[in-house]
């Protein structure tokens, strides 16, 4: 459900009614110490309590990791939910009437909330019905299958609420509609029954199947996966799309995995329900299943909420079908991997086994699986290796084909450091142990990539450029510019948000050098910062640290835009280290923004210079020649300032 803009009155009532001790104590064991409460911080591992909750201030703070805020912020952090989602959940809990900014939306919102609650209840009843049926004589075959072939004990059966749908046609229908009195239309909307083609009555969607409930992140049943016991097709049947269930936005077992994903800073994605269940059974809990679809951006965003390093491992079969499945599963997220926004790895198990088979038939399977996880190659390593498998690189045509495909892969990388690394890796692979060939291969890859990303220059123009001592090539490709802007702008904004004492410094350097935030999410956030500072100037003068919480309140007005910059409001260990070298970071980031600006100017001058004829327009030709020289000189100066790359600031001692 898309949450409309909530009325400030609703937000104010929620803030007034919520009690931070009640909220935090649901997830943290608190002990009273004087006027405050203390406990172990849920956001970082610790043995000595440094997490404090103040009832008087209605705030929490951890002296270990520095996180802090209100009850709403705690729930946003702990559940990785948006501001609006948390406020809406609290409004339900405290029975606060929900108002929206658009009056015409209020009735529709209340109707949707009421419909959702009824569907949750119907699906919960269905799950209990299926669980009960598994223990009846009619479910004996299904129970034996789960115990003997899937090796699932009672604890796992209960944990995943596994059940059985009887082979009869109307058993669930009669239970829900006739015994429990649920409206037939709502049972149909929940995806549990279908109308007969004759138009007379309904029949159960799931029959003679092992039933696997699919839960949302809060642990509520939103749909089912049903595995056929006999030869009925399809072998696996999922619930249809409903107001609660969208398989492209859902991950199986996320409700059981998100804490482990956060703790281990890594998420494992498998293909099948039973692969995920088997891994959880042996104690590997950071595992979800993709419901048989290509990973969507929505599913990836769900996972990335819980892993700071953005590390995702796809585990599919190692055979040809498994390789195809892995490539298909990557789906929309390939761009994120190319941009370096996700650390994607591929795990192929030996002998073409899936995770369930591997654990069952491999001695010490759990330990072996953990070892394979640790050694899982990065996606681009895997992609390059796949291009080489089965090729005879001693044959010139096959060598050329592989090299050309690798160049196409590397060209898509937007991060300069990443591209350099994979050029070296590819050269080493293609050298086949002949190390003397590596430098030549590296040079060849760089030449090919430069040809792809340079502005085309005519032969005569090249000669003229050299005669006038002008640079022939453009220093940065468009993709490299984007990567540099993304890193530098994010760093400046992060410093501005978390280091109030440097805010004026950043404003001064942006004004002095006439620099702007170019990327739309960063430009949007900067505008919101300026707006908040103008509106809440007196508050921020006394409490500059409140800037982040005031910005987060704007998630109500701009939910989609704020999601794109939410990561800037939080600091992990590495980002905190970066901020300890703030003067160096500001200098380097500002220099990076200047580099992009001058590089664009240089490219523009070069493009215009190429269009002109010296014989007919010598003044303009010379004007753009001078522009190229000026840009080139300034870029050389900036390069000295950028000797410390903003990605490597953490390697230097604090200033």
C-alpha cells in the first residue's frame, strides 16, 4: 500500500503518545539506573551496556556507536522502515485516528487499512488450518515427506508454520466461509479460493500440496507457496498477486533472516523455499529465497537495508541451468553492481547441487557451505570466468572473442578504481600463467576502453592539437564523472549532516568555487537542508544535531525522494573513520567537484574547436584552444590536490 502524505496533527499525536521505554524494551532488555534505563545496544555488538534510554527526554543514545534519537528514529533504524511506515504503525498501536493532508484520501486510507487487517486475519486462519491438516491422517504422506526426505524436525516445522492443503476441493472454503463466517469475496481476494467456471460456487486454489506460508517482514502471513505431492503441475504454485502479496517485492524468510543479515553484514539469496529452510535448519540464518523470480530493485532495496557493506550472495546450481538462473536472477540489479552500489557475489555449489542437497549429502555440510560462502567470487570475477570456461585461448579467434566480451563488461564499470582492478584481473586470466604477457594485455585493455570512451577526434584534428600543445584525450569518461560526483557529493553532505562544526566551511568553499550539487538526489537533499535551516534557524542554533531528525520528518512529504538519500543520515564504522579526517575530506571532495566541472569545460571547448575551420574562423578557433589549455592547466593543479583519493582517506593519519 502506498502511504499518502500524513497530516502533521497525526504525526504530532503519535510523537506525544509514544513512550520510548515501551518501544525500545520490545527489542532491548533494559535495566533502570537512576532516572534512565540502560541495555546492550541493538545496533552494534557489545558486552558492556552503553545504550541509554531517557524517559524524560524521550530519547535514546549509545555511547559506543554514537547512534541516538527519538522512538520513531529507533523503529526506523531497527526495522529499516520509512518515517511514514513507522508513524502509521504507531498510530495503529495507539489507536490514533489517521489523517492525511488530502481530505479525500482519508476515507480511502481507512478502507485500505481495514481491508488489510481482514486479509491478514483470513490468511492467519488459513495457515493454522493447513498446519492442523498436516497432523491429520490425510496429511500423513506430506508429514513423512518433510521429515524423511527434507530432514525437517519439529522445531523447523513450527518455525516455518509448514502445513498441508487437503486433496478435496472445498475444505478450506467451507472452513473459512461457512464455519468462520468470513466474506467469500475477501477469501477470494486473499488468493485462497477460485470461482468455478460454471459460475456456481468456489473451490480451493491449493489442493494436495505441502503449504509454505510466506510472511512479510513483521512476520504476518501474506501468501503461500504450495508444493505438489504428486505429479500435478506446476510443482510449485504461489499465491496470486493480492493487496498484501506481490512476489516481485517479497523475499521468502526475510522475517527470520533480517537480524542475521544485519549481524553478519551479508545476505544469501537462494532459489527455492526448501533451500532457505534447510539453511536455517542448520543455523545459517542470513538466507532468503527469491520466489523464483529475477531479483527486482524492490527486493534488492529490502536486502540492502540490512547490510552496511551491501554484500549479497546469489546461490544457484552450478550446472548450465543454474548458470542461466543466476544470470536471470540478477535481473534489474546488474546496474547496481556495475555502479559499485552492491557487492554482488555468486556461489555455485559443486556437483550441480542445490543448497538442500548439498547439506544432506555432504559430510560436515554446514561447515563446508560456510567455507564456500567465504570464498564466493564477486559477480564480475564470475562473469569473466564464465566467458573463459570452455574456450581455447591458444586459438586466436577464441582469444579475440573473449577479450572483446571482457572489454564490453569492463566498459560498463563506472568506478575508476574498480575498472583498473578488473583490467589487471582479466589480463592475468588471459595470460594463462605467462606473466610476461600481463603488461601487454593490460595496455591492450586500456587502449580498447579509451577508444570506447573518448570523444571521436579526426586525424587532422589530432595533428593540429599536437602542434598547438593541446591534450588529445579527455581525462574522464561520462561514467567516471558520474562516479566521482556521486562519491564527492555524498561525502560533503555526510560531513554537513554529522559534523555541524564544519557546515560553514562547506558553505564557504562551495560559494568561493561556485560549486553546485549536480546529481538530482543530492541536489534535492541540499535544497531540503537550506529550507529546514531557514525555517528552524533558532532550534538549530541551540541544537545543531537536530538537523537530521528535522530532515527525516520530510519523508512524509517526499517519501520517494528521501529514500534515495536516507543512507546519508547514518554512519557505519568506515564512514565514521572518514569523518575523523574532515579537513582532508572536504578539500579532496571539493577538488573532485572542480575536476568534473573543468573536465566538462574542456570537453565542450574541444567539441567546439573540432567544428571550426582555422582558415575561416581563426579567432574563435584560438578562443577554444585557449579554453582547452586553461582547463588542462587547472586539471593538472587539481590532480595534485587530489593525490589523496576520497575513497582512500581512511588510509591516512588524521590531520
